[in-house]
C-alpha cells in the first residue's frame, strides 16, 4: 500500500473487479457488465462511482439489501415501451439490459422508453445514455436514490441526489454527455471533505432547522440519521432557484418510480419502519431517441458539434483559461487514464485490500 | 388607468386579447389558441408571460420578426415522431399543433415526439405538457430562446433562458407541473426590479469580465448589447453547481434545434451580421408519454399524488410555514384569479392602452 495515489492499468483494475464480483456471487457475464460501468466512472475521473464502490456493493449483498444474481424480467412490453422488474439484483445489470431494450425499440420505431422497478444503485447515470450514443441515438436516464435532499423550505432528506443524464452524438471526438445530480452536490463531495477533515462551503447542507452547516465529519454521521440534508441545485429558498433543483429532483423521482409502480421517497430507506433491512427497490427510467426519425444523423451531429465549439470559443471570464462543454472533461480524463492507468487513492487502496482479504482473492495484484 | 393593480375578469381579458390579435392579422382560430396560452400564464400569476406580452408580439409582427398568419406544416412524419416547420408564424399556434400531434402519436403507440423549426416565442412552456396531462398523458417541452445566458466560466450571452417544462397527472386537484428556465432566473425578474428601480441580488447577472452586477436598469440596456449575461442555474463557476444549469441549458438547446436542423445560439439574434432584421427561427421539442403503456393510469396518479403529499407534509425549516410542490402555486393562483379577475399592473395597463390606440380597438373596455 502507498501513502499516495498510485496509477493502476485499466486492464488490471477490470480483471480485479471481475474476480471480486464473481467471488461475491455475481455470474461472470454480469460481472463484466458491472466492471464496465465501474471502470467508465474511474476513466472519467468520477472516483466515487468506480472501483471505490466495490466494497459498498459487497456490504449491500452481505446484509441483504440486494442480490448478486440478477433475475430481471420484462413484466410489460409494447412496441415502444417496457417495464422491467430488476429482481432486487445488481443495478448495472438491470440498467444495461433496460437501456438495450429502449435502444432496440427506438431503432425500430423512433422512440423507446423502459421503466425499471426493484433495482439497486446502477453506477454513473451517464453510462446508459452513452450506450445510445454508441448506436447513433440520443439517450436519457434518471434514477431515484436513498433520501438525502430536502425540498425547498423543508429540512428532511426526502429525495435522492436524483441525477439526470443525457447524451447526444456530435461530430467531435466525444459526445455531449451530461450527468449530474439535481442536488447542489452529490453526497461524495462531502465524503471527500470529511476524509480531508475540511469544512464544506455554506449552501450545500442544512440542519433540522434549515440553517447551513459546514462540519463535514458531523454531517456524514448526521445525514444517515436524517438530521441534515443536501440542498437542491439552486440552494436554499427560491432566491437563486432552489425550487428549480427541487422541482427537477421531483421530476426524476416521478419518472423513476411512477411508471413502474415502484418505491419512492421514504420507501427507499434501507430499513423498514421496524428497523429491519429491506431490499433497496431503486427505480430507473431510460429513453432512447432515434435521430434518423427526425433528420439525418450527420446533420444532427454537425449542429451539436457546432454548438459545442461555439460555446467553448465564446468570451471567457477574466480569470478563466477556458470554457468546457458537458462530457469534455470526462473524455480527456479517459484518454489520460487509459494511457497512464487509473489513479487509486490511499483510502481506496486500503478498502480494496480489505476486500481482497474478505473475498480471499489471491491473484490479481494491483501493485499496492 | 389606475395607479394601482386592478383586477380584470378573465372573460374580458380573453376577449380583448382575441380582438387585439385579430387586429394584428392573426386568424380567429389562431387568436383563440394564443389567448388561451396567454391567459393561462396570467391565471398562474406568471404576469411576464400573459397579456403583458401582447405588445411585444405586436412589435415583432410589425418589424418582421414573425408573421401573424402561421403557415405551419409537417415536414417529416413517422408513427412516433414528426418535424414541423412553423413558417415563422406564432409560436403558440405551432406549439399547440405540435403537442397535439405528439399526444396523438403517444395515444396510439405509447410515445410521441415532435421537433419544431422556424417558430417564435411560444409563451409559457408549461402550457404544452399540461395539454398532455388533460388527456391522461405525461408531457415534456423545451424551447430555445434569444441568447441571454453565459456558459460556466464564460461571460457572453450564448444560450437562452431555455426552460424545461414537465407535467404529469396526479390523483390531486392539480398535476405536478414544472416550468422553469435553466438560467438562475428568467429575464422578467430583472425587468420587474428595473421598473421598481431596485438592485438585483448578486449571483444573477455578470458583466464582460465575469463580475457580478446588480444595477437593474443598466443591466437591461447592457443585456441587449451582449455586455452582461444571466448566470445559469447554480450560479457562478462550479462551486454551487453552475455547470449543471449550464449543462441543462445546453440539453435544451440541443433538443430544441438539433432534431429539426434549426437555428441555435447566436443564430437566434433578431438581427443578422449586417444588422438586418431576420425571422426569429426559435425551435421547440415536445414529448408525450402514454402512462397506460407502462402501468394503469390510476396507479400512476396515486403514486405521484402520494409523492406530492409526502413532500408537502415533511419537516419544515424554522421560519417556513409550508412546503410547496411544482404546479401547486399555479393552481391556487388560477382559482383566485378565475374568481376575482386577473391583476393588471399600472405598467401593463399603460401598455394595453397604447396597444388599444395603435390597433384602433373601440370596444372591449377593460375597466381602466
């Protein structure tokens, strides 16, 4: 183990993930799917959602929040829509099959939408729209999550971080790819601050009274008790548009749960009213749009590419070297990480060592 | 004319709007459609987008930014999708026909999406998803607009206020109805401050260097020159999620323009490079989703209604009497305004008097 970040070759990391997942009871084909979602996050530089999550999934399987074998099934099917039951399995497996189905439908009829019930954490939301982009389509996905965010004028964690992810083809080397929580920040940012023993900025989290709190370590422990909550995008009250983030988060909650008769808000706690562990029952929604049913794909790509170039080359603020477009940072991080390996922090190195021991993994040395 | 707000009965206001629009050259059936969109905004209490906009549409027709007769046509049609050319006509007319078409398609096949080119300002974005809700469907609409918002780390107005509107049925007296710009505030809020000669809060608008500016009257004049810009939802930089508002605004720009091979960003200025007036070429996107293709509508309504109730009854901040859900304020405003009449400010009274004179409207006394 190293005191510093070390870089691990992508292939080694993927192989390790597949072995670890298999040892957790995940079938080989599913393990490959999950590893692909996780490594995508690591390649983008979204460390919170990559290999670092392996241990969380292991814990959840152990205590019975989700199952390692994903017995998903289609419970409703029409030419453009479907509802899938995830069987309390692995979110990435259900998510990948659901998005594939939406893409198939969109290829035939122009549009495809699939709602998923009884799933679990599905990794980075942006992975699924990108599946559509790889096939020349536009993709969208949203998911609900464990309650963490307060409604405007409220203080109780009611909504999840509820990300919206959309991706579209462009004529550039990388697509437009938007993937962000509708809370002001994702939970992971507080964990990063807590590990560094640093306060968080005012405007991210509030306490039971609705007052801003900044002590990251206290926040982490209080959040699980429901005593503090993330603010929605736009922050406190309505002055800076907090009601917009709240409204968008509600949109995500509706799309994730109501199309599949599923669980939402407080039903997404990992224990029931009696404190008994229950299956997670996370819901997702996937939409694929076939560009060719509107205009030729090449025209679409030219327009979106041009938009990105026009935005990036517009006038910069005095202290800013450049303007980015959504998906650009992820693209450049991926190039770098593919070449040099994925950076693994000392904290994650430690967690993976524990996991290696717990799962009795003897090969697959990661170099730490 | 009154020095104060006065309330005008809804019917009188609608009749006046229809007469005024007819005098502008709008055909009677189209005038009724437009008046319905405008009165909806007034009923919601979104004064900026109601009868107050009549004068703006008149100016735009006069100088040739848009045409009073809307010769829209379907230029591409598939079972689930369509592209409509708005013929530089009235946005509400094109928008209403486009959403109707999306609804028709969704009723048959589950999903319907329509992209619109060569349109103009279409009023409140939320009107269109509500058309879907009235038919028991879920609706979504986005539109691009005149450049006013800077990308994160930029300072030039590149993107419009680019609203996202989504509405879904519930089992309550009113639906979930979200309709908000992806900029931190809509432009109208600055106009309100300017009329009252009040500064705006820091965090809404930046100047060419990227510094916050608050002088509302200066901002209005500088905005049209491109010297100041609205910030995206989430504000300046990335600390409070400004890149999220920027990314969502880009999503709206793509959906509004790229599916219909249309105009975007700087192409949406009302003058060309030589300063010559040009047609507006605004684009919209409409999506309708047939709930019954997923689960029974009654189940969907029960879930969304329950969500709204759970959110509203959750723990309130110390100084807050209540929590709202999206669409609730609009519902209660509508009830009040239907009963008591729509409040017309002295400024709008004056504008309508001018319009009455210009259009030589002799009847339709509005009581001021």
